[in-house]
C-alpha cells in the first residue's frame, strides 16, 4: 500500500512527521501558512494550526514534531529557539525556552517525556512536563559534546535512544552523518559514521531521519540513495537491510503508525507516503 497525502497544495517543504500511537493521527510540520497539519489515518486533514507570528499559538519555523501518548503535539521552533506543545485542537499549552541554542529533533517516550536535540549546543535534553496543566517540571541535559545532533528517536520497548549527528565537511563533499546509539540509561552502546558504514555497505549514507520499529530495530532515511534502511537492533548494529528503495525523492521524516505501517515524509514532492509493513 502506498497512500500519498498532502501534495503541492497543502504541504510546503515539510520537516517532520509523527504519529499518535493510539489514534493513528499524523502530525506534520511544514513551512506553509499554518505550520502543523493533522491528518486522519485515511488521509483527510483534520486540523491546521500554528501560524507564523508572535502570539502564544504561533510557530515561526518548525524543525520537528512528535506526539505524546497523552495526545499532545510537541514542536521544536527554530525561529524563536523554543519547544512548544499543543493539544490536537491547536491550542498552545506550553512553550519552553530553557536557554536552548537551536532545538531541532524530538521524540516522546512512552511516559510522555520528550527527548530532544539542540543542534547548536551539541546536546541532548530530557524534558518532563504536565502538558494537560501546561506546567514544565524539568528540563535536563542528558548528553553533551555531540556534533550538530538533529534527528532523534526513542525505542518504545527498550527505552534506547538513537541520535543522528551532522559532521562538518572535510573537503568538497558536503559533510556526512553519524548515528549514535545510547541505552535507556544513556550509556553509549554504538556509533557508525558514513565512512564506517561505507566499509560495511556499498554506498555513502546521508541520514536525515531515524525511528525505531515495534521490535526495536533502528530505521533511517538515506537521501543519497533515496531509501529507507534498517540498521538492525542496537545489539546487532549495524546490519544493512533496505526496506524501501524506490518511489522516494528526498525522505526527511519517518514514523510508525499503530498498525505498524511506516509513514515516510518526502520533502522532494511534499508528500507523506505510507507503506504497509
């Protein structure tokens, strides 16, 4: 099955996608007039919110989005360096500006905590809040000295965390990426950069997004080969198993739906493509 949602009319240069693990609704961050679109599992647009501006419910430049298990849409806003939470109706419930430099990627744990990267600070944070009451409880740096961390994912089964770093360019080829894996206790258990992957796999991999599937395998996008690749579980990393190798032009986001189908955000043709597992 491949269902394309969006298209030119509604999504503009999309940057992030996340599924509600209970309802199957999809939240997409993009650069249109209203920056968050919420789609139903069948592809209908249920809600649009987050205009560019300075009001509480506004979003200047969304970089990523996640959905908590208690039904809140959480967005990193690169425009004013904040993390903003909304209910599914688009009402702003919380904005956190805890001295972030450039909050970028984020994912929710099963307990509705948020793990997020700060690309400029080179750090990983854990944010705990009561979203229903709009109250921040704690925002704690859990790892530092990363290099431009962007995409991040949390395993819903093991609590492992995987981060994608964007390494500075050496010479003419414009940079490379590195995947770092941490245990639930935040011990570094493995890492692999494009060069290392190149020794194992035939091609240079440039990763823009990362996710865990239900079994705890690490799934990444590769914009070089326009593919989605499984790198295995943290303990067997890295294996190389291409899951989707055609039909994508510039995959920038990944999320698993409750029925285990995979939604891929393609900024090449401004669409969401859903693949059954």
